């Protein structure tokens, strides 16, 4: 190591690992120095591609027989030492799924997900630690060479039956969430998700962390909104359209890639809770632009440092549907990110394709003062029902409700669609303005998302406010009671004669 280190105390010592708390030259705070047997190239990747939910890696020295790592020291309680509130459970799912998606995007399998490796820090966020067992799957390997992990959390394949991959982390994620949720893990909906995560056969588990996130009700990227309505009007008769893609974690650009320009002038659209920024046409993939945004809350109007400050919410906006063709601006609703009163900022990065373009730097918005934490909640959607629009060759289905007039044009309806096994399979989000423009009386169901065996569908509706300082959003509970669901839509035959079941 280039830095001189002074030991404060020994944290751990074994045949394969020595961990010290040290003072390192040039680093203000104490940090952790690990000396590990063997090569651990994963730490080099984490140094080059940092993530706020992972300790910062200052230095990595990798030799033939050992690896020395100097990393950030994290203060906090392990997840196993905390009793979580329902809100904290929800936040845990969101952040843990987010960091695992990031790792898997970078072809890293942690292989030791467990409560003691997840720290709850004073800032209210998690840090995932201990990557000593992490590996990068080898395409041709049938099983792992070294068997690592913690009994009770590691899946069968981690004991030599097959090679570990992202699904191995999903197994450990399920076990960890089952313990962290406590009695809430017995809730039927959570129990079903955790059981699928922990199937002994990897092929029967969720195949990506994104699927886990969607199952818990956190929206993915299959959301149609804004300027996409005009395109939808052209596509409804001729067939379905595809929108969104898997979450793309930021990359470092790599050697020889052109860095995209940062989105220009990100700002809040008045007090609507909508984020606006200059569109970067070169970004994204497959002809669709793509952005990652992070939302921050501050006690005073001090802009965040997107390279170091922890955000409260992260998401992505993908597809050309958010682009205003007249102004060249991109719009994305962020009202669902507003919870506690304070000054809100968002930072946005244009995402590269990793072939020609690297991700842009993050650009930071102006401040939005949110004061609506105690405002009244928007009315609940009443009389959930299906509108069936029958054409010459097929039918189109719209999730509808009776009191649409109770909402403002900018209020947005986030509709989750469930199949006959009550599995969330897609989401769609339209504003009242969008609904009125299309004329179907509700939010469209994209039938291209239906499985071949899907015979019944129903939905729930969350309403995101466009007046966050006057009204709070209306949310469906995490564990959805029956009264929040619509009637079933019978899709038998899909011949245009479908009708809601009573």
C-alpha cells in the first residue's frame, strides 16, 4: 500500500483474513485495512465503480497470494440488531434491491448477504459490507471452485452443486428479509415473495432482483406516460408497444468512450413535484433515451454533492415518452419521492450505452420547498372497474374508476396489474390529462406483458399528487387488502368478448 497506516485496533484475524481499524495517511477519518489471502479482483471493480450503499474503497493492492484493501469505516448497527418499523422495512427492500441490482449489473455476486453484513447507519440508510466472498461468475464453470458463504443464508448451489449467480444472492436476500421483517414476514403477500426467493431450485426463484423489487410493489421501468400518449394512439389498433428495459446501473465509461453531456438546467416544474431537464438525444439504448435520477432532502437550501451525499430515492426514466418534442425537455414525476418536509433537490445523469458513450456527470436541480407532509390525502379511487374497448380484430382494456373528476389534470395514476396468481406483472402510469387524451376512460393495460397462460387480471391504483404542498399522494398499503383490488377481468380466449368477473 502506498499510504502509511497506524493501527488503532485489531478487528478480526483468521488464517485467511486480517482486519484492522487504522489511521491512514491522507484520510481524515479512521478506515479499515483488510489483508486477504488470494486474489480479490472484485474490490478493484468496487473502487472504480463506487456506490453510496457500499463502503468507499480507497486503495487496492492485489498480488499473487494476497490482496490488501483500504476501505471506509462504517459506523452503524447491523440489521440483526434492529427491530424495523413497516416504513423501515420498505426502505430496506428498496435500498437493498437497488445495491444488488447495481452489483449484478457489474457481474458481481456478493455470496454472503445476511443481516450482520448490512449496517443501518445514523443517516437512515444501509451499507452492504464484506465482499470477501464475492465473485464474478464464469460463463463456462459448472460449479464454484471455492465454497464460501454463511450456512442458513447460502443456497444449495453455493455448497458445490452448481455455479453461483445472481439467483444465489436472491436466495440469501429472501432469508435476510424474512428475518428482518420479524412478524411481518408472516403476512401472506410477503410470505409468498420470500418463499419464491428461497426456492431450492434456482430456476424456480425470481430470476433477477428487479423482479423481487416489482413483487414488493416498487415500480420498475415499464411505465408509459407523458409525451408517449400520442405514440400510443397510433399503436393501439396495430398492436402493442414495448417500453422500458432492465435497470442500467451507472458505469465509469471505460477507456475510449465519449462521456455524454450532463442534462441541462434540471429544475422543478413549479410546485407540481415534476422534474424537468434538457433531453440528451444520444443517451440510452435501442433508440430510447435513458436517465438515472437521485432525490435528496435537506433541512436547508444547500445543494447536494451527488458524488458523496446519500440520496433518499433513486430511480430511472427510460423511453422517449417523457420527451416534449416542442421544447426538447424531458419531464418525470417525482412527487412520490416527497415524504418529510424540507428542501428537495434531484440530480440526473444521462446514461450511456457502454459501447460508444459513457454516463454523463450528475447535474443538480434547484431547490423545491416541500411543506405538505401534513396536507390532506387525495381522494381514494372509487368504483374500480374495467373499460373494454372492442375493435374489429381485438379488444383493449382500461383500468378505470368512477371519480376521475375528483382529480386535477396533472395528478398521476400508478396502476399495478396482477395475474390470476396475484403476481404483479406490469405497471403503467398516466396522468388524468393522458387519460382524457386517449379516450379509454382509464389507464391502458399493455397486453404484450401478459403471460401466455394468464386468464385473469386485476389492478390497484396509487395516485401521485401534482399539488404536493396542498395534497398528499394516495397510496395502496404495502400488504394489499382485498378491498383495494379491482374486480377480476376474465381474459379467456382474448377474443374481444372479455368482461369483468363479478
